[in-house]
C-alpha cells in the first residue's frame, strides 16, 4: 500500500481473518507487523498471535504473548481484546498482572476498576484508560 499505513491494513486483514478462522493469514499479518520494526507493531503482532493461540486452545502461549512487555509498549485495544478473551477462557491472575504492568500508561482509576472487576469475577470493561489530555477532557463525568 504505497504511502499508506501497512500496520492498519494488517490490523484490518488480521481482524477479518480471525473472524473467518484463517489463522494462516493472521500469522502472515503478524509477521509483516513484526518486520515493520516499530514497538507498537511488534506488540500488535504478539496480540494477534495470542488471539490465534486462544482459538487453538493454547492458553499458556496466549498468556506469554500478552505479558511480553518491551520498552515502549503502550495500552492498545488489541491487547485488551486478548485479555478479554483470556478472561472468558478462565484466566485471571495474568490479566491482573498485565493491568498492573501498565502503571502510569493507564489511568489509576481504570486500573483499580479493572482489578476490582476481576476480583468480583467480572470481565473488565477496558474503557476510559488513556492518560492523554484529550481523552481526559472527553471522558464521561461520574457523579461523586
């Protein structure tokens, strides 16, 4: 895709391939993302491979890929999607570990809410987590 963003193309193709059960295509997209040599793309590749591992009943590999953290990794929707699917598969402690690992990259109120949800055996909602000023300004206000 000349002049475009290949990682976005891979994201869309990988999402479609996952829903169709075409894990070979998801792996191919993950390889392209990994070759892109950007931290965000590597993290995304690991998350897609983790989603494949969940579907192939390899929970240990999925957890390993979810928890792999490198300098510069950021909270991404795809990571939270993997965490949600692992929660549905019965995983709890590794998801709590992931949440704690994001420290200042995820708002403390969101981290605490998610950890409480896990403790109550509820699937974390993974909403309103961004720490940037723009997202803080647009977050729904809750009544005290």
